[in-house]
C-alpha cells in the first residue's frame, strides 16, 4: 500500500473530491483525519472508512479559524499521532467576474482557500519537523493557470496556492517537507454540478464542459485521488515545488471554448 502507516489530514473531506481523496488514502493504508465544517458529514465519511476496515477521525472545523484548526490537529495527534501528510482541499467557488463578485464573496473565497492553506500549514510544519519530514499538498485548479470566464475570485485564490506552494517547497526542503499543488481540470463532482445548476442553460453548460477536453469527457474524482495518493507517498520523494496538471491535456489546447 502506498500510504501504509502514514497519518493524514484532509480538509474539505466530507464530500466531493475531498471525500474521494480520503477514501483513497484510507485504502492505501493511511489513518485519515476528515476535516470539514459539518460534524455530521465528517463523521459519515469517517464511518464509511471504518466500515471498510480503515482508520479515520472526524475533525469538524472551519479552516479559516485558527483556533479550530489548532484543535483539529491536536485531536489528530491524540487519536493517531503526528500527521505527516496534509491535503488542503477546502474551497468555495462563487460565480462572477471581478465587477460582479461582491466583497463578501471575494473575502470568503480567500479565507477558505488561501488563509486555510496558511493556517493548516502553520500547524502542520512544526509537527512535520518533529517527525523528520512530511508532505503538504494543495488542491489548486486549472483556473489558476488557464483563464476561464466567470470565476475571478476562485481563479485568483487557486493561483495564490500555486505560488505559495513553490515558496514553501524552497523554505522547507532541508527539513524533509515536500510541497506540491495539483490542478485538476473540470471534474465530475458535486461542486461542478452546483455550478452547472446555477447557469441559464445547465444542460448546455455541462456539455460545454465535456467538450473542453480532448478526450470528450470530464475527469473523475478517482483520477484526481490517484494523483494525490502518489504525491503523498514515498514514491514521489523527489517531487516538490511543482504544480501537477490533471486535466486530460485541456490546458495545452490552442483554443479554449467559451462556456
């Protein structure tokens, strides 16, 4: 198993891609902390892992709240020991251009995505130093690399994660801490379907997303989770400071379709 004996904390793990990563990590042998806003939803995923023979703990917390993040790390240590893998996946995705996005939406997006990355890493790094090393993985996005319409706040926050990870990879390399980002293309996930449902023509919007990709269909949660599992494992020991595109070649197309 790729992650045998590792202890991981995954934010935004109660549903969607985060849940998929948590389930995959558990199958690969990691003990997993499920960090998300809803205590009930966290416990549901933790119980799903336990029912399959894995080990998991529910860590209800707001990633933008320093005290709650600290408490989640403390609970993980009390339950399993020092976490040596952090996956920051929590995000919100408001629609709109800069002109359309409200200050409240902008601030919330950066609180969850960028501040959440800082607060969780701020807790994780001293512990990883004690353990002799670790892995930090941020969920970025193709929107942080390739412009897509109507996602200004989300795109900016994901671009911030890519730059932050590069800086952290340099700062902590001698401490045995690897830091990378993963930038999926459009993934068949609950977040996508919420976005599609908000559009004037949901069916046409979903079809446009499929047609973005050279293979003619969206990526899957399982395809993204596989990349996270590899990067968190010792098999990726020389991979740090990079942004891994998981987008089926969409980002290298010469033209991008309009949604």
